[in-house]
C-alpha cells in the first residue's frame, strides 16, 4: 500500500532558517507567524527552538552561535550535524520574502494537523469507545483548535502576555471607566462586576416566578441594542416565539398578554411596530432546541463565535441541558456546569447561565408560608455550580410582593459570589405586565 507523505515545504523551511541566520529582523517576522513545532523536519524544529530561545534572551544569533548552543545541549547531531548546517548556508537567500515563506510553512503545518486529527477521529469511531455525542464534540473541538492555530498558544510564558496586559491597564487608566467588561444595564450590578468579563461564568439563580428569564432577556437585549455586541441565547424552557413576545413587550411597553392574544389598542400597534423594528436590528441569535446536550450547545457556540463573533452566551436554564449518562443527577449537573465554564474560557467570552434554586425545606418556611431568602447552597442539584461560577446573582421575591395587585413588584438581588470583586444586595423593580426590570430610582424619577 502506498503511504502518502504528509504535506510539507522542506525547501522553504531551509530558506527560512538560512534567512534567520543572515538577518536578525527576519527572526521576529518568522516567529510572529510560526512556532518551532510548525516545521516538518525534526532537525528544523530543534534548530528553530534554539534560535527562538536565543532571540527571546536578546542574545546575538548566527549559524556558528546556534551550532555551538546545540553542541552544548548535546543535540547537534540530532539537528543534522555540522554538514547539514552547510546545506542550510547554501539555501540562504534574501529575507525579503521570508514572511510569505513562513505563511506557506504554516499552512502545511495546519494541513498536517487536520490529517492527524481526522485519523484520530477515524480511529475513535472504529473503536466505538465513546458515545456519539462525545465523539462529535471531540471532533468539533479538535477542528476549532486547529482553526485557532497561530492565534493562540496553549502555554505561554507570562512575558508573552504582559505587553497586552500593559496596554489594557494603560487604556483603562486613561479612560477611567468603572465598566471594563460588557455592561448589564443595571448600575449596582455593573458596579460590583465592572461588567461581565471574558472567560467568566455568571449564574442568575432564583426560585420559580422570580423573573430569571426576564432579567436575562432584558440584559441580552440591552447588550445587543445599546452595545451592538452579538448575543447567542439558548432557550431550553421556552419556544423562540414566547421569547420574542416577551422581548417585544419589554421594548414596546405593551403587556405581553395583550400581544399574545391580540387584545391591544389600535394606537399601541405603532409602539409594537417600532419595538419590532428596533429588535430587527439586534444581533441576537436564539436556539430553542429542547433538551439540548452539553456537547451540542458547545459545538453551536463555537460555530457562532467563528461565524458571527458572538460576544456573550446565555443558557436558560442550566438544569435543562442534558449531559452524558451518569450514576446520578448530581454528577450530570456537575458535568454540565464544568462544560459551561470551560466554554467561557475556551471562547474567552462571558457565559450567563440561568439556574433553578431548590425549594426551601418545610422547617424553614414561616407560618405565613414565606420562604427564606436563598443562599448559595440552594443552587439546585450540584455544589459544582457554585464552584465553577465566577459570579452568582440570587433573585428573591417576598410573599408580600407576590400577592401585590400592582404591576410593579420589588425583587431582591443578592450578588452572593463575586470572585473578582465585592458582593452586594439591592432591589430592582419588576414590571410584571411587560416583563421588564428597572432601577427603582429610575421609576421614582418618572
């Protein structure tokens, strides 16, 4: 059987290495595009690793210095020996096109990764040791990592991060803004979190009928309309039609029940039309697949990040995501929680997960039937959610507020966990008929 050679550009690799021996500026250009492991031949990888290390240390570089360093490390023969360096010297040409050559070498490296990844997928499929969902997730994850190859290295020395961090600090110092992440639109929440930060998992939790989905939709709409940041909203509890009725109601000020039934005044039709026109421009994508698996929502989020550059993901709600078969529900929810946190870090965007809270034990319920304010330990079915979350927002509506006939009720908001900032307690006004949260101070000023 004929064995095909993996894609490579050996002659260009020789030219690029020769150019780096001749021109120190070529080294910087090459290593902005390539890593030593991108080279095909093992001896080229070893030579380039030494060049890279010397360059990082600010040491002088030429062919003799590199040979001496390889000899010192005892790997000169593994790098081809002295005779091979003579070949490299003969390959040296002008460094004028070195970036173009480096791009070609990079392409060949990516092609090899695709082939190796595909072979692994084929082998795993034949072995049948993974469930189909996990196999698909592994395949999608592998391709996603290859797509990002060259944009990000898995392991970096901190000195490679520090210039970027310095620029961020300098920018924030000049702007002097409290909000460094994606703002929610609610002042007290943003004061604590400085906005939703990249790589963070934010949990909005509450018992039934505390406005969890409404708050998430209000935040998602604000982010998309006011900040023009693309939003991906996974709705596992409601069909997209119900979500859109809610969004139109919040934007138009016309009650959601009137919109659903059509019993609204003729003059309100203009408000509804204007709200729809505004929402039509909103970069919001909704997926209402019922019982979506952790594998599937991660795969869809990766694809949307690549295709639409989504800036934030919402999952409503966490306990409705299905995980792999486990011995018990706690293990399954723990897996889902870790998958959500992992997605936030992988895509480097915030992920907001809505979570149900357990009902209070009977001995904690008062004679009036009031449940106590929720605490972190009430996060339903798994303590892993509390561990994974960077921010946990607990919502609570007191019994007296539930029984009010008024359309406006107060919802207690408890930022019970904030890994990188302070915690806080405050209240928001919830306008029930239009499913909209407002700052209490705003309503008083109207």
